[in-house]
């Protein structure tokens, strides 16, 4: 994976690739592409929101709404 810098506006492909580092199932991958990309895009379209802030807001929303992914990450880190 090439270096993706969330301080710059992300393409949908790069955005999704950042999430591919997580242990996601097919439904969660689809949600990233459809729901979370939409959230990121709306944030990014606001003139007072930087690409970094758009990424952080979207990432934090994902973490809050998808706690099962965090649990899977913890399980993997214990191994």
C-alpha cells in the first residue's frame, strides 16, 4: 500500500483502502464505501472543514458505530 495522507482530500479508493487495514466483513466494507464515504464527502464539502478534520470525524463515527470491529482488532492483537 502506498502512503495515503489523510491531511489531503482522499479519493474514494484511498479512503476505502485506509479501512481495508481493519478486519472487516463484506457488509462492513460496503458500509465504508457507501455510508462512511458519504459522511466524509459531506464533511469535506464544507468550506470550514479541513481534510484532516473530515477524516477524523468520519473515523470517529465509524469507531462509535462499529464497536465489533474494535473488538476484532483487540482479539487479533492478543494473538
